[in-house]
C-alpha cells in the first residue's frame, strides 16, 4: 500500500513542509528549467519555489529547443540567466538602465554538471545576460555534499536574487522556512548518527 502524500509538495504526509508556506508574487517573473532527473529527487527545492511564488513557472527537460513555451518566453520577455559565468554581473548593474531591466529570471535546476549541459544544449541561454549574486550567501543545505563550499540550492539562490531585485531582505521568507523544515525532517528521518557520519 502506497503512503499518503500531500497533494501540493508531493511528500509523504508526515514529511509535508507546506505548513510554513504561503504563496506571494515575486518582483520579477521566474522560469525554472529543471533537469529531468531532478523531478523525483526527494529534496526537490524547485517545487518550493513553484508553491511559494505565484509568478514562477517550471519547465522540465534538458533540451528545450522544441518547447514552444520556452521559445515564447525568450521572444516576448527580457530574460536574464542566473548563472555564475565569467561574464556575469550583479542585478544592480544589469538593471541600471530601466528600459533594459530584465523582467524574467531564468534559473537552471540541477547539479553543476547538469546545469552546464543544459546551457550547452540550449544556445539561446548562452546569449542571455548572466546575473550572479552580489553578496556571498551561506547555504543551509546540510544534507548535501556539494563540490563547492559556497554552493547554494536552487531555492536559496533564487530567493537571494529576488531579495536583491526587490531590495527587501525578508522577501519570500516562507520559502526558506519551508526549505529549513524539509531539511530538518529529513535529518530526523535518517537519525542523528547517520547525519553525523555522512554529512557533518
């Protein structure tokens, strides 16, 4: 018999993190391109963004060259890409000219390897102005072994940038509270000994 799951976050009911989550509109539209292998990941943080941000859209895949929604957004919006490339600049610099201010932030959801492959497979993404966080942020993703110490989860990086856009340091706190709730429940489920052994 399958476990009962929350219809929103798709987690087992005892692991549901929706209690701390309420939806609000972001200062700029979001498009999350989620690698196919991330959809069933137990720590799918892109789903938190979708549930907690009204104007957030997720497209799942690897190559979006044949996706009409993707092409329409690229043509109709002024998109930028959240990606720490060598050419990336801060949101403040990127949006200094009002008529050039991006009205869509594209976020790649996947491991660094998957994200780079998505960038390679979708040349249009390479033409977008790249934006990076102006302030270093510390990740609270305590149950992930990242290749880089400062690597952030998708939800952490997205909220950090949205706070820069809105100039509100507390924007979308519900999303981060839900993320924290999810992490804590996962640690409780695995047990402190397993957590200490594998992640601490």
